[in-house]
């Protein structure tokens, strides 16, 4: 009886989650990823960016009608943070798109650079180089009227696409984003969230830090093929979910792609996986830039949210009480 009661309580704890879609930094707080990375288009693939382009999407609830702003930290390429290759000679263009097809176009979701990845209506654009004025500072795009987004109720409302592209040079740009209701500071837009289909980022140097990403398993996904690039054998990548207690993904080494396939169970549908990137404890791997994306059984891109939907996933305890042994 006592065991039954404990099992019941454990079950209750599992359904209590912390739904909190109220923060719009990218990378998200729960991701524990310090910066996004994009290189100039003359960069070497071996430095950890496979196509010198990053695309981040965000959705604003239809009920929200105030102006919004996209803020970028350290948008320039030079000085602090950034990854220098000989001279600072990189230029990077930031663009914000709304309107029809900006977010729903398959080439945008796939980041198909030979296709219409830059679909939609261009709302704002600026190109940065080595400019100390913006070094270690925030730059603000906007105001943007939420109704200028692509209206996608199923995706969470009025949606926008931020495109960051290296247009010259070979240096690495580190930066982060914030979707804000204020032009001067980072203030959450209530109910808004950021999402993406392919993520390019810098890992922490500290070996004790664990990075997370949260792909969402909708109810049509039965299997996942994950691909990652240039992981530099920096430890392990594993899946935590209601049914997975650390299922390992294949990991790449220097400048190569690897893939692995993973089944999606019924219980995992309509929830996020917690993909954990646990650094190698035996080697100090610094300045590690990584690319990762997931596809479903039809080869379609799978969406990640910068905040986990339904809270951070926990695996189901095996027969109630103790975590499953590996
Ligand atoms: Ca800088
Ligand atoms: Ca350079
Ligand atoms: Ca930068």
C-alpha cells in the first residue's frame, strides 16, 4: 500500500510542470547555451558553421497588438566575444521578415539556401562589420507591428523570421537575440516565443555546463533522424523524455556530419524532448561551435522551442520508484 501511495505521488509530480512561455531570449534560459554563432561566408566549415546562415523564428499571440522589437547583443564582428581569423573583415546582414510565406515556406524551414529561404516581406535590415560602437552592446530593430507577421494561428500567432547571414569575410560572429516589448531594454512580450529548425551555437568552455535543446514531437512524428556537425567529440548528446532515460545520439568529430535515428513513442507525442549536450570531462574543448537539426520520418524539419513546451521533460520512472539503470 505504501509503495502504491509513493508511486501515485510520483505520478502526480510528473504531471505538475512549469509552463512558462514568458521569456524570449535566444538562446533561451533553459538551453544554457551562451551564444549563437554565424561565420562570414569565406569561413572554413571546420570552424563549425556549415552554411554561414542562421534562421530564428518567433510567434506573437494574436491578442498582442503593441509594437515589438528584436534586440541583438554584440551584433558586430570584432572586439569582445567574436572569433577572429586573421583580420576582422567580416560583414553580417540581419534581416527580419514577415508577411505571407515568410515562416511557412518549406525552403525557410529547411534553410534551403538555393531556394526561397528568404521568403516573405522584408521589414528591417542592417549589416554590421567590425564596429566598436556596437561591441558588447545591444542593437534594436523595430518598432514592428505584430500584424506585419505571417498569421499562423497553429504556430502561435503572428510569426516572423530573423535571418542572419555572413555576406563577406571569414570571422565568427557570436551574438544573442531578445524579442522585446521595449526598444531600450529586454522586456518579455507576453505569450510570445521563439522557435527554430536548425541551430548553430557556441558551447560553454566550462566542462561542468550542460546545454539543452528542446525539439517538439507533434502527434504525427513516429521517428526522428538527427544530424549534428562539428561537435569535436565534446562528450555525449543524449535524450531525456517521458520515455527516454538518456538514449544516446551519434556525435560528430571535427567538421563532419553524423546522423542517428530515434523512435518516438506514443507518450512522447505532443511533448518536447530534452536533448542534453554533456561536455567531455577528460579534455578541455574550447570555443566549440556546433550545428544540429532533426527531421521526421518524411524528411521534414522538426521544430525546436527556445523554451520547452510543457516544462522541462522528465523521464518516466521505471516501475514507479527508481530511475532506470543505464
Ligand atoms: Ca564583439
Ligand atoms: Ca578575417
Ligand atoms: Ca558579435
